[in-house]
C-alpha cells in the first residue's frame, strides 16, 4: 500500500512520505525481479481514507479532511470500501499483464 503523498509530498511528514516513496520504488524493482517468474507486483496509492484510525484522529478530520476533499475531482470523503474494486482487480487474472504499477485510488486528487 503506497500513498498519493509519495507523488505530491506532505510537509511535516517526511518519515511517512519517504516510506511510501520506498513502497513505490520497491514495487517497480520487485516487478522487474519477479516478472521472469510471471509474478506481478503492484501497489495502490489511496488518498486520505476515513479508516477507523483516521476518524478518531483530530489531526486528520476537519480542515485536513476538507482540504483533501476539495482537491479531488470526486469531492467526497474516501472510505475503505473505495479501495476494494482495485484490490480485487489486482488479485484477479484480469490484471495478469499489469506489473510495476502504482494505481492512484483517490477520487482524482492525483492525476498522472
């Protein structure tokens, strides 16, 4: 699991942003290493998701949540269920020729 912050950066969260950037790079490297064995390696980069841990954290509700919503093309809170279809796709044979990718699932906040 990566994060959109790996591509956008977020102030005062260097440790988090760096770790998510490492996930993106590790995904690419492992895809190269494991591709010859027909093993796909991909990551999902969600936006701020209203998980149980986020909902109870006052640092991520209110203004932070509102700013995230305003930055999205689909302007609503992201919930954990929003990630399921992408996860199921990546676990299925439908994605058998997709590897080394980081898929942004964030309502259109990060468009690359």
